[in-house]
């Protein structure tokens, strides 16, 4: 077996000679649209007005982007962004004599998850909608979006894995000539499998009637996959080299615990109504 040599230019085209159109951004948006389309199908099948979802999607889009950006800046590169706070919110790298358009090059999935949860909380508060009812249905589409984001990371030749120490793997030629674990693809296909499990639970069982179960199953499985696959992944920032568990693993543990708790609570008989 020979390793795959990967040397795709992350930039598709530069629009107007200034703004780069990248595979990552295209795949990110594609994932959001596919997730939205699936949840819209669920709303229609249950006779819920899709206008409700359109309002929710606005909250979610903003929440995911802001949360993912803040998550990266706070969890992974606080030392830099504490000295360059404008770069948190602007897609530019600011030097003494110029502003360089870079796009938002740092987004963290854990931050995006927190942002999504807060966005749904705000939407449900304003619309007087059951929180867990909404989150159970959004949860079904979420792994599709997450998978496409990881496909985008693969196109960027970033967030790759450790050397395989064999001929198996992918050589990310933009960085080095070492065969590595394509952990972006490991995660992407894991998330698609999780989507299949959630879709089966929704279509073939009555588990959607147990509020919080689907959400809990998503959180427990997706972040367990993240916890395990981080073993094969190179650390993203230098300070992780001194840690027993890296930042991605540490941030995954609370989500796994919350997911398990939601599953247990959703299956308890004669429990008082929550959310």
C-alpha cells in the first residue's frame, strides 16, 4: 500500500483579485444547507410550520459562527488574540502598516457547539418553544454539517494526524512528506455514521418521543468519537504538548457527560416534565 499524496490548493479562485474563495468555506456552507434541508424535511413531516425553522436558522447561523470563532480564540490562541482583539471579529490580519484579508482562519467545533446551544436557548425563550423538542430535531442534522466541516479541513491540509510510521496514510505535501493519519476523514465518516444512527432512531423507533434522548445520543457518540480520534491527531497548539489530554479531549468530556445524563433522564419513567 502506498500513501496518498495530497497537494490540493485550498483556494479555488480569488474574487475581484482580493477575496479568496476556499474549499473550506464552500464545504462549511454546504454542510449548513444540507443540515438545514434535513431538519426542514423533519418539520414538514411533523406538520410544523417551516417559518419557525427559518427563524431558528438565523439564530443558529450566527450562534455557530460566533461560537466557533470565540472558541478558537479563547481555547487555542488566547495569548495572541488577547493582544489583537480586533482580529477576533474581523477577517483581517492587522500589521503595523497594512490590513491583509485572511478570512476567519480559526474556528473551533466545541465553541460552535456551545454557540449553537445558546442560540437555540435564546430562540426557544423568545418563541416559547420546548427546548428539547427543538434540539432533538436539530441534533439529527448536526452531524452532516460537522462532517462537511471536516471535509473542508481535509481540503485545507489542516488538523491532520500523527505519522502512521508505515506506508499507510496521506502525505500532506504542503507541510511535509510524512504519511499521516487523515484524521479529518476519520472524523467526517464517523459523523456520517452517527447521523445514520440518529436517523434510524428517528424513523424506526419511538425514541423521538422521549425528549432529550436524540440530543443526548448525539452528544455522547459524537464527542466520544472526538475523544478517541484525538489520540491519532497532532496537537493544534504548542501548550498541548505538556498535557495528558489535549484541549479537544478535555472539552469533549463535559459534552459526553451531559449526553449520557440526557439519555438517562429521557428514559426515566414518571419523571416531571423538563424544558
